[in-house]
C-alpha cells in the first residue's frame, strides 16, 4: 500500500489527533501515484500511525482519515462516517421547523475536505481536498441512499481546489437542475436560497442560532443590519417585533433577495428599508448625521484570508466596530462577528475592547457566540472554529 514516513520528532501534532500533515513533516513517500489516494502513515522509527489521503500538490500533504490501525479505508468506511454525521444532525436539528442544515462538516466530521449542506430536497456538496475528490463517486452514491434527494449540486467553485491540483467546478451531480430559488424553513421562518449563485453553498447556515438569539433583543427596536446579505437576521428581528430594520449591503442582488424573503414571511415593506452602499462609508454618513439605533448587527465577510492579512483585517474590524458603537443608543445592543479563522477569539475580543475605549463607550459582553452545532468543531482541530461573535450592551 502507498505510504508516507514522517521525520523524527514531527509526529507531535499527529499524536494530538490533528488531521493535517504538512509536507515539511514528511521524510519519504512510497508508491504514491494518484492524487488523493489512501496512504499508510508511519513514524520515523517505522511505527504504524494511521491512514490518510495524500495530495500531490498541496502543502497539506496528508489529511488523516483514521488514527485506528484496525480500520480499513473503503466504501464501507466512508459510509459509516457519513451515516454517523447524518445521525448526529437528526439529534440536534428540529426537522419539522428547519429543513436546511449542514450534514457533513469536513475535518470536524472526520471526512477531510468534504462539505455537504441540505436545502430542502437538495444536497449541495463541496469537494475541497484531493482525498474528498478521490472518494467522490462513492460519496454521491451513499448520500443518495441515505437522503434520497431530488438533486445533488456541486459548489466546488473555490480557489482552494487549485491548491489541491483540482479544477474548480460547479454543476449538477445527480437528478434535476435546481430551481433558481429553493424555499427552505429555518426555525419556522421561510427563506429562498440560490444554491447556484449564492455565497458558499447558498446560505449562511452557521448563523442559525445567532439569528434566533436576535429575537430576544428585537421587540420595539430600530435595527441596523450591516452586511445584511439576503435578510436572515432581518426576518427574525421583524417577526420578533422590531419597529424597523435597515438592511445595508453593497450587493443589489442580495438586497433584492432580502426583500423577497421578507415578503415571503408576510412582512410589510413599511417595516424595513434597503440601502445599497459600502458599509464603512454609510456608517460614517450616519455618524455625521447623529443617527442612532437600538441594535446594530455587524456580520462582515472574511477580512483575513491568510496570516499576512491579520494586521490589516484587525484595523478593519476595529474601524467598523468603532463606528457601530458610536451609532448605538444608550443601553443599545451590538451583535458583532468575525468569520476569519485567522482572527482568534482573544484577538477579536481585544479589537472590540479597543474600539470601545476609542468610542468612549462602556461595553458589557452579554454572550459569546459561535457557529451553530451542525458546524461543530473537533477539539483536536481548532481550525474548525472560524465564526466568533459577541453580544454587547453599550452604555
């Protein structure tokens, strides 16, 4: 069987059950011919350590599939992992009120590089590693047997594929082409999702519980929803009694779908306003007019794509939070997020603290937020924690 041998002293992260082995940790390889094929992993002294998928192109040379020498990596192994992930979601998702959720969360479900989201009767997949691509045929067959979807759509149109020696791809893998918009339920709220052109796989499923939490602070509140995308937070807020919500986004297409989603939930146009503008610039305009809100939501896109961008991203997060803090009424509430994996929670907290000092506001952290539990993180894979959020009361 193809194999890799690690350099002396380079098995420490492996022993902590971290699923990545970088190229610099490998001493030698044997009989590896195919991108993504399964390899045996050995220590420098020849001790068998586990199995993984080997990438011929990525700096992450091996993504570990199993640390158990008794396992056999075959179709049955993949099926067991998928069935385990699917069963866990049945335990944590109320399928009567929620029809969209993450089925498989890559490394955190011990299926490296594989992401599967369910939107009603459709599955949307991302095959983000050479190993996930290697087992693609079997994965699709297993998903069909478990979920019996009317269609499986692939959204592997992301640059990370190229680092794995794979071409970007988007298209139907099974069944009928999806409608332009697919209707889903989330905690009883209705949303249309564009799985073909939407961000990621179409919808930010990781914010489900945080959208629900917003209801607690929404009654009779005037709310500014920054980077509002397709209006998820706004639907929850208005249905929970918000007096008015301003949706702010640079994308006209996103705002149009937000309006469709608000209408879908029976919300009158008098309850919201859509503003297409650069968020940073518009917040400065509001500051200059002394406009204030009861609640502000900051859910920006990823500011730091790499370690080299952390400093610049930190300035961006501080700037936008500083502006938001100045726009909140006394005892106002700030929902603020970072989805940049390189911005660790401690750094994000410091950024908010520094922004509070510069804004001259007293800020209390009411709650720490993260991604919904269908995006659970392995303790041995801290990279799986990417979404950080704070709910703050501002005086």
